[in-house]
C-alpha cells in the first residue's frame, strides 16, 4: 500500500512539488504582512522608550548652563543659587514653575520666567523691582517699590529718590500704603524741597521740608486740595503749616 507524504505548508521540504512550495511561500508572506504592522509598532515603542530614557533619565540633555537676563541690581550668581538647579539635571524633568517661584522669592525680583533651551541651557529672565523711595535703616537705606516692598539695602540714597520714614514698610501695611499714596500726589517741585515723608500711622503723615519747615498732612485723602494749598502758601523757615483739613489752614 502506497502512503501519501504529508507536506508542511509553511516550510516545505526541498523535494516537495513546486505547487506546494509556492503555497508555503505565499502563506509565509501572508503571515509576514499580517505581523508587519505589529513589528513596526513594537519598533516605534522601543525607539520612543530609548529616547525617553535619554531625555528623562540621563544628563545627555541636562543642564550645563543657567543663563540669567534682566538682573542689574542683583548678582546673576545669586539668581542661579536661588534657582537651585543641579548641573546635569535633565531639562525635561525640571519643574519650571517651581524654579520660577524660588527665583521670585528674592525680594528684588518682581517677576521671573524660566524656560528650557535645548540641549543644555536653562534661561532665567527676571524683572527687577523699581525703586520709588528709600527707607532709612541702621547703617544706610532700603529701596522701596510702589508695592511697598522694601527689597534691597544700600549704603546711600540714590540721587532723586525721596526718603520715607515708616516703621515697618511692607505690602498691605496701611501706613506704608498711605505714605506711598501721598508721595504719588506730590508734584516734582514739592518733592525737591522734601527732606523726608514721615508716616507714623495712616492718619499721621507729615512732610519735612528744607529750612526746617514742616507740613502736617494728616491722612492720605484730599491730596490734590492739600497740594494746591501748599502751592499757594509760603512757609517761613522753621515754621509749620497744617493742611490736614485743606479748608482750614493753620500756620505755626
């Protein structure tokens, strides 16, 4: 009895009939075409995983330089120290918002923006506070901005900046806010005569002028009327003018 040889369809023996070998070849090609998309997907996943590992887990795209812009009163190195970013830290892993908050904690900094510039640079752009006046302190002065932030100690008052005497200058402090409101209302001609603006409380503000002249200002209301009274009045050296109630002016 003659036995029929069982042919394998995928890998046909060399002595298989041509038709069987052609069938097996086509079967292998169909399987390859069916598997190809999955092989491509797996390859892409492997490449993405390798790329992610390089970006997030190695210093290949890490911080090598921190570039600081906008710093004039501040030393750029102090900004870098405040940023607190280690060399080699992957840029992609940095919490840029947290770095900005650390830089903004520096009192002279009003705004900060941190960006990553690949492959190796962290860019820190700061906007410094602008001094509106100075506050005396032991051994010198402190610069004060329009928000009431006393932010930088200096040995001497910069030219052109008025002196404000406030016990505890800080944002939100009623006395500081009132003093700055009065200062903003003073015209340049009056500021040039001012030795200091003294605010003991929100309702007890006075101007110390040259030649030992004194202006009792009161609170930070009716400022325009008080300025008009001063512009129309002559204060003799050593005398005091009370404009706290501009409708009733008293001179001593």
